[in-house]
């Protein structure tokens, strides 16, 4: 029969124990009961357990990172385990052991060991009294047992099972007396964390049928993870001004509850709620708490990033748009938005949407480096980015990547032309394929576009003619919509969004004739590629056509006889019962003549090697 760590539960849950997780190192226990709790919403399944040290038992929970032991049936009733990491808590005055890391010692379950009783706060004192009485009448010292070891021998303590390190000798990141964020759970009621505020949101006011109120949220981070903390009502007045992004705080006496993932992108099963008893104090020393960590995605790599993913990016602020006001289709509430353009040294640019007060108060200077954490990827315009409630922005951070981008932009980036991700929302099927170059004649000879699926290829051509009629249309200004709007009563209405705009956003729908040395073809060009070809936005071109005819004609004339690398999506359609191929331009890039010469030389070398 396996020897358990008798007395370990009494030591862990002893009254007045300031640091339960340091009370006993790696106790060996037996599982008396396993009960699976069905998952709710996005929360993972949980397992409730009863554990015994041979003298006492208590209820417990298995942390989600150890669920695989339970799901695979490796740990079941009667199993003998070593509890490598744990936390102690209470639920309705009952002791609860939160098992964070566990090791299965025996594959075969055993019958219940001993006659354990429910552990209580005074169990340790009772056990110590029993041990002292036993020592008074025992001759066990004859065999070399010392009184200091008696608490470990009670109940048949196994080798290596005993009190753990003393204060200040924690085996993990936080110092003694400070809990790790990853160890917090609703089953604890006494803890203190030391964490850095990596995000502080704006104060939000809300109103519903039950009344109105206000709230704010912060994201706290230590060596082990992040957690969201929210304050309501009076706590907004008491704590909002206390938190500063980048500073470190001691936080305690908050409510720990299941995280509401629909309102947060913080990777934690739990979140904190401040109440009137909560304590927040700024830490004088912050060296042991890490700065925010980034996992940067380059702007070029956005083409391989899924829509709605939340990522970290870093780039140079190239352009800053004006603040615009929009109306929500669902709530009919107005909100503000500002778009800015970022570039990086991969040669790509992307739009970033900033919302609310952050958009109104945005005062960052162009050519600053922005480090963004937790921004959302949209397929608007191919790929774009959007700040979320919990996204963070650092301006000119002291990071290696930021210094590199500063130097690159000053030396060459300022005068560079940049690619974008236009066309990906309709042409992603070919976005990651190897580049295939075709001439006009090759596309005809190979019946490109006449198959069941669209064909993608690159065409080096020169524009010879752009139709002046219907070169743009009036579109909705809502992000991700772009539907045609109709003018009524002095405003422009989008039926899809149920929104009226004082002015529309004009978007290109160009029809162009292009040629190469083998022939001529017609191309359909939409907004992003149209901006590159015409050299200005469709809105500006429309205004020029209305009020300055000579400048309009000059702009259109200048766009002719320019050569481009066109990325083409060719697909068959039927027009007046006649099948034909429609060539849609996914992107138009200026020719890199050095790269093009290298490509042509390689083709020549291939002929020479035959």
C-alpha cells in the first residue's frame, strides 16, 4: 500500500497559514472521487475531485491544463498522485484544493487508504496535539526519529513528502507572499498579486432598463500571464486615476470570476472585479515584473493571417486620416473613427482603424513607430487592422524592432513605394500560389479563365486607354460595407447598413485597355488598384471632374501609357448568352526593373541550358 503525505492537508489549510502553497512540498495524495463538470459556452470542461492524505480529505478542482489526465482516464477514483503545484481556497466555508500541476505515480488505482476525516482549520492543531501525546509515550527516538520530523511521519508520509521551502524561496516567478496570476481562481479568498498595468481603457458609461452606470477595465500582467480587472460605479472614481499604463501594482481583495470572453481578448479563464474592499498600491520596485511581450506579425505576412485574428504588429506611422462620425446599424448610436496608415520594411502598407475617444485624441506625429498589441485583422480592403477595447499602443517604444524601423525609414523608407493587400477578400484562393507570368497571347492560347475555377496570373502591361464614363460609384462609408448608396433628401443612404451619410465615399470601377508585345486585353479595376493607377482617390477625382475639368483631363491623361505589374484573377462569365473571360485586377504594382531584369535573364539562361 502506498504511503501518503499524512498531515499535508492539515498543514495546507491550517488557520493562520499565510502562504498555503508553501506549506508542503509535492504532497502524495489519493483521489477518492472524480466528477466531470459540463463545459459552459466557451469555457472548457472542468473536473471536481476529492483528495485524501490518509488522515484528512477535502474537495478540489483540477486546473484546465491538467484536464488531459482526466479525459484520458489516467487519473480516476483510487489513483495515487503527486501534487506538484496547488493553491488553497474556500467555497462556502469549505476547504478546496486547486490542483495546478499533478503527476500520476501509479497506473493502477488502490482501495481507499486510511480513514480520512474532513479537513478543518483547526485540524493541524489537533494533529500536532495527538503527535505530542504520542511522542510523550513513545520510544521512537531510539530508532533515530526526531520530534521535528513527526508531522511528516503521521499517516505514513512517503519519501520526499514534507514541508516545502520557507518564505522567500518560492519555486516560481513571484516572490514569497505574492500569488501568480495564473494561479488565481474563484476558490481563493486571500491573495495578493504584483502585476504591471499593460492597458487601461477609457471610462465607459452605460444605460439599460435596469438603470445606468459606468465602468473601466485594466489588463494586468506578471511573469505567468495576464488577467482583466474591471471596476464599476464608485470603484471607477476610487481606482481609475490610480492606474497608469506601464506601472506596477500590488492588487488584492478582488472578486475572481469566470471570464466573459465576449468582452475581452485576454487569455485567461478568469477575470477580476474591483469592489469596495479591493486594495491597489503602486509598487516601488518593478524589475521583477516583465514589460509587455510582443509577437509581431509583419505587414507582408497579413496576407497569410486569418480574418478576425488578434495579433501584434509594429510599423511606422505614414499617414493620418481625419476623424469621421458613423452610426451603428443596431444601436443607432454615433461613434467616431480615424484611419491611419502604417508601413514597415517588408514594403507593405496597411490601414489601422482607431475608435472613440482614442480617435479624437490621437496626437501622434507622423514617422513615429507604433507597437500595437491585440489588434484585430479585417478583410476590408484586402487586409486592414482595427483597435479593440483591450488593444494597446506604444509610441516609439524602446524595442529593437522599433529602432530598426526608425533607421530603415530615415534611410530609405520615406521615399519608397509600398504594396497593399487589396483584392484578397475576393481573390484569396490564389493569394499564396507561386507567381505565374503570362502574356496576353499566352492567356488566350491556354484558355485562361475558361475553367470551372478562377485562374490567377501576373501580367506585365501598359495602359493604353481608360474609359471616362462611370469610372466610380457612390459607396457607403461604413467599414467593410462599400455597398452603393442612393441620394435622397440631400443625404446618401445605404439600405444594407440603414445609415444616411452627408457625403458618400467614391470608389473606383475602372475599365482599362492594356497591352504588351503580344496583344491587347481589357481589365476591370476596383478601388485599391484604381488609387495606384490614377494616383489619387476616387473621391478626389470625382470632385476634380465636377469643379476643375482641365485638371481632371490632365489626371486621366497622365494615367495612360504607364506600365504596371498586374495581378489578375481571370474567370468566365456569360454576357448576352456569350461566354467571355472577365479579368479582374487584384493589385497593380510599379515595375521593379532590377527584379524584372533578373527574371528575364533567368528565362534566357534556361533557354541557353537546353
